[in-house]
């Protein structure tokens, strides 16, 4: 059978990739509805050789639609996801609006596909934050055998995580600076070209950013392990696509670097690239366009008895957002619809 699917935020960085991933993975789409704001009226987007006009999202957009992939920002999801669910559409929401709601599953198919069953209560499944997704894909196999007690993560995140406007801002600032011209600073509070900003999303009262606390709270929920200790520093870097992460873990049981390498070599969704002598390690430029999470620089943390360091890279728009959402939809139709 095939399904009527809507993409909400179809003209955005993630929404557009959702359309590409549906096409590439040959998701059984009967009819594809593309939704955005009135700013996008008149835009057509190709899907499987057909040009589809973008429609304006409103309360009546979801009649007859079975699956809605949402990526138009938290406030749009807060308002429209319940409306879609009430119309019988299962919402797979890429925003942070519902991730921590106790009756909304937060799912990475390689890690906790069984959680999808919970979708029936609200009709909503949440897609985690991009920086969380790639970290848990890499850590799940280790957690299963050695039990991770604590994670210390620092991220190097691409501007595409902020959306289309930020991609333009990095390109324009780079061009301007290379031509000795004045730059415009609009999307971020500071220049992003040739710079690193230890600031992603808004600052909270505890001194952390919201992005950092997403990594803490979402990891506990996805692993269904409130005891796991997580601390994060999230940094925006002048990279267009692909988030990189330095991940340090402390495990209950000793696990060697060689054992981690072996474990990850057969883990779903993981590709080990770890041959430093040949300068082989995961790179953002190699992860772009891929759905795997790349892991390398695997080594024992010699400062503690049971510690591992690694470098984890993925395409934030694909595995971090669009591909993970479509993979959730694939499990949903296989096991539930
Ligand atoms: P539009 O292009 O019409 O503004 P990005 O994260 O790359 O900035 O993209 C955001 C996506 O969310 C775009 O497709 C954008 O559509 C859509 N969007 C933003 N606000 C709304 C809204 N109020 N209603 C519908 N779609 C929205
Ligand atoms: C970034 N992680 O790179 C953010 C983007 O909660 O879905 C995704 C925000 C989210 O800026």
C-alpha cells in the first residue's frame, strides 16, 4: 500500500531534504503535499519527475493525509501538529516542541525503534535534535555492553542547523571578507565566517544553552536511562553541512578501544573510519549526503580507568533530521499502519 504524505516546511533546508530522502528511499508515497508559509506561494518542487506546487499551511491542510513530516519551526509544530493528529495524520516532528512530552516517543530507529508504539496516545513522534541523534547512534552499542555512566561532549556544528538564512550568511560573510568588504551580521550575534561561536540556541538560567540541554535530556530519554550523566558544550563553526563531535565516555565495565572499534564495525547506521596513520578519520565533507554516522579517533582515555574518546560526524540535515524522520516513517508503516 501507499500513503498520502505531507511535508510541512517543504521549502526549508530540512524540508527540502525530506522530499529528496522520500524519493531516494522510494518511500511508498501515493500523494505528496508540500506545505509552507504564504511566502512560498508560486514555488514548485520536483518529486519523482513531477512538479508539485507548494501550498500554504492552514487548519484544513491535513484532511486525508496519513503521515506528516514537520520541519517548520517549534511554534508551527505546537499549533499544527495537534490539528494534524486530530485529523488522523501521524506527525513525525523534527522540532523540539514535543520531544520531552512524556507521552510522545523520541526515536532514533537504530537505537529505540520500540518506543514508536507510544505514538498512539498523541499521534506524534518526535525526531531528536541533530547533535543528539549522531551521538546516540555511535554510543548505543557501547551502552548495551559496557553501560555508559557519563558522557562529556563538545560539538562543532554546521550553520545549516540554523536553516537557509544561516547558510546564506556564512557564504556572504566569507565572500565579503575575502574581498575586504564590510560584513553583515544578522542571523548570529557575531561574525560566523572564520570564527567559532560557543553559543547554539538560547542561553538558559543554568549557564548552558538550550542546544546543550537538549543533548543532556534527549539522551536520557532515548536511552531510557535517567541515570546517565551528560555534559555538553555546543559550538557553531564555519562549516556549511555536517556536525562533528568530540565524545568522551566513562563506562561501568572496562571496554578497550579495539573492542569499541569491533563493536561499531557491525553497528547499524555506523561507519568506522579510524586509520590515523593514513590520515583517515571522519570528516564533515565526507559525511555530507550520507545517512551513516562516522566514528573514528577511537582511543582509551588514559586519565581514567574506564574511558573512551571518539570523534563522531554525520550530515546534520540527513541523519540529523530528514533521513531519521523518514526512517521513523518506514518503521511506522512496516509495524503499525
Ligand atoms: P517559507 O519558506 O515559506 O518561509 P529553514 O529552517 O530552512 O529556515 O526553513 C523553515 C521552513 O519552515 C520553510 O519551509 C518555511 O517556509 C517554513 N515556515 C516557517 N514559518 C512558517 C509558517 N508560519 N507556516 C508555514 N511554514 C512556515
Ligand atoms: C543546530 N541542532 O544545529 C540545531 C538545529 O532542536 O531541532 C536543530 C534544532 C532542533 O542549530
